[in-house]
C-alpha cells in the first residue's frame, strides 16, 4: 500500500504543445515565460492526491477508478533535439511518460527519437494526440473528458478525427508500436504490456486532459506498483545548479526514493572531484507550481520521495547536473561513497574534453552546457572546437582568458558563445577592447546560427583575401584556328585540357624555361563572360602581361606549347586552406603533377 509518487515525463517534438499541456494540467502559465516557447530547464511539478482527484472527478464518475497514489510528480523536460542528453536524463528518472504527438502533423523526427528512448528503457507511456481542437468545425467543450466532447461534435468533425487518428496509429505501427484509442482497448490489450493507449487532447481548451491524468494513474497502479513501492534507500539525482538571489548557489534535486533531511552530510559530484556538504536547507515551491518559476519557497526539515526539492548548502557552485547525490550514514565510509558518486562523472568528463584551440562556451546550467557541447560537437558540420567552458555570468576574466586566441593567430575563436547567461555592460566593453566577440542567445540553435553566420562571413572575407594568392591548377592548349590578337593583349581560343581555369590565373610555358605569358583577365564562352572554365571547355581568353607587353603569340610561343597555371608553395597552401571544397580529386592530382613540374617541395 505504501506507494511513492510516480514520476512522469512529457516528451515530443518542438511545438507539439508539451508545456501547454502541462500548464493545462497545472493551470499556470510557464510557456509564456519560456524563450522561444521551448522548455529549457528541467522543472518538476508535484500534484497532490487531492489535486488529482478534483482534476479527474468528472471522468471518474464513469470510470470508477480507485486512486491510491499519494500524488504525482511531473518533470517537464526540454523537447528540442539538442536536448537529447537532457531528455535522456529526464527519461531515465521517470516511471511513466506522456508522448505528445501533433494530431495534425503526425510523427516528427523528435517524436521518433523520444519513442526510441522510451522503447530502449522499457518505460510505459501514453500518447496524447494533441491539437484535436484544430479539427474542422471543432466545438470547444472546455476541460471536459474527451468522450463527452466528441459527443458534441458534428459527423464531419468526427470523421476527420477518425482519419487523422488512424494515420497516427499507422505511423506508430511503422515504428513497431501497437496502439489504440484508449476507450476502445479491450481487457486483453490492457494486459498486453506493449499496447499503448492514445488519448486525444487539446492543450488549449483542455479536452482530454482529465483522461491523460487518469490513465497515468491507472498505468502506475496496474503495471508499475512494484516499481513505485516506496523504500527508504535514498535515490536522488541533481537536476540543475542555479544561483538564486539571497540564497547563493542552490542545487535542484529530484528525490526519487528515501528521505533527505536538513543537517544530512551529503556527497555531491563536481568537475574538481567529490565534495561533502551539510544540507542547510530544503525548499519546495508552493503546491502545483513549478520549480523554475520564482515564487515564495516553503522550508522543510525533511522530504520524502518522490519530490523535486531545492537544496541549500556551502560550496555547491560546481556540482554537476545529472549526477547522483548520496548521504553519508552512520556506518558508511566517506571514501566509498565519494567513489560511487564520481563513477558517473568519469563517463561525463570524456564528453567535456576541451581542445587547445576553440571558442569558449558559457551556459546557465550544467545541463544546458552539456547539451550545447554535444550540439557543437555532434550536430554541427564541421564541429565547432571548444577550448574553455564555464557556468553562470560572464566576467572580465573569462573575456581575458579567451582573448589569447587572438595571439595564437586564430582570432575567429576569440569568441564566447553564451547560452542563457547575463553579460554585464563593463564585460561587453572589455570584450570590445580586447577584440572578443560575445554571442548570446536563449535558444541553443540560435546561438549556433549566429556563430555559423559569423564564420561564413569570415571565411568569405578570407577567401577574397586568399583569391589573390591562390592559383587554381590548369593545363590549356591553344586552338591555332582561333587566334584573335597576337599581342598586348593576347586573345586566343583555348581548350582546358585539365583542371580549372580561372580569371586571374598566371600562365607560363614550362617547356620554354617557364616563360611567363601573362595573367588571364577575362574568359568568354559563346559571347558570355564567366569566372571559370572546367576541363573539356573551349573558351576565348584575354591574356595581359604588364611586365612584358611585347610578348607575342607566334614569336616567343605558339600552339605547339601547352600553357600551365603557375603554382607556388603559397598558392597551394591558400588552395588547401580556403578552396578545398572547390577542387575535385582529379584537380588535386593535377596539383601534385604540377608540383613536380615547378619543383615545389
């Protein structure tokens, strides 16, 4: 009979309405306070038993379900793809999940990611087919059970709902998930562990929200009662570390099982090794509000799982999100507990390997930092190197630290990517003085866009600077029947035998002691000017030689001599650095061949 609160997690694609659905259950409004409407920090909301009973009262008149859970804890995990590791952190904590699917769009990339995570972990879940209010001619029945709402709809609306929900069923089946509208499931389906109930919902007007809540309670009591038996062993995970005005550094933790008491000696995990700290305070927000929204806190002497709680203590600045917290008991060896707490971090630290050259990344919480690092390393092509990391406000010393990149000759990395952190005015001014760029954003992918744009512009500028030095490899032969002008300028028809001929290429004749013929100042094909001509093209070119204007076709050289691009060590280096993607493999082979011709080492 002694059950703990089941922990519920909400997952799904961006913009399917996860936070709105949670708000509807919670009747508050976090979504408006979130950047880009994307949930960016793990929050947790505790529902008391009486809240659950009042919310499901109407539906329970027909369902007659006997609720004996002490309440429910909902973690609101971020839903954007770059938060996969935050999400996996969320879903490894959870007992049961709500997967939100947009009824109008069906399964999207992240929905499929979330599905895979739930399947791999064997977490039972319900699918909320959200946005049913978008069906044609939907008549709103605020906050009613979904079947009552469907009874009010016209035949056409019901038909659209039927066809869209059967599409969703087919898409789920393609992912290997058997599902059905929950009131159409027979008892066998309920017994069958891998059958997933579908609940049509509207996060805006609240239809079907009661159904979701009741279903979660039913699944928890029917399928998970062994898993949610309360036990006294402490199971506790850090959600995030935040500086709060007046309280200093606090740690948000999720106590899954067991007790946490004021005065406990707890071991936390940091980048610099384990720390032992006394718990000076345990705070929870008032009931039915979320841990992320500022409101007056309630103090506790002890808390019992499952509950999200804010821990106050000394020296917690460096505690890392996603790591376990353990309490040292009377018979425990502190060193053993420290080793156990650190075991997860050893895995994490491999993720935080930092390069010698690279940008600095600063984020509001460790979870966000991890997500951002993973995003820069795995989602971006090419990966953006990171040389320094930090959490919290950016100070002058951080700017000074990264300005070394200017001296190292990689000024593009004298950059701070700041995610959701404040930057003071003097820090910005200092950054301008020492030539450091600070990009700030409160959505990860916007930060990435800003940096990519900056890099593209920089590379473009470097290409322009390098274009003067870089010479593309080519060998051309003159077509003797197309000689239009023999000197100053020489205008002849040529065929590109190998490589790429570009405007600005210096040409020479290696067989005549490297005779400099001049520089290509224009290329025409069928009367149209163009910048380049590739292998196989026949074009007319104009060659100007300012140092030797008297050089004449037919006197110093003629059609029997092939003309080569004049390469040098510098021009090859410039090609490699800035124009690598413009050359095919055979062009690089030609570069190698020309290196021998010009004796370039």
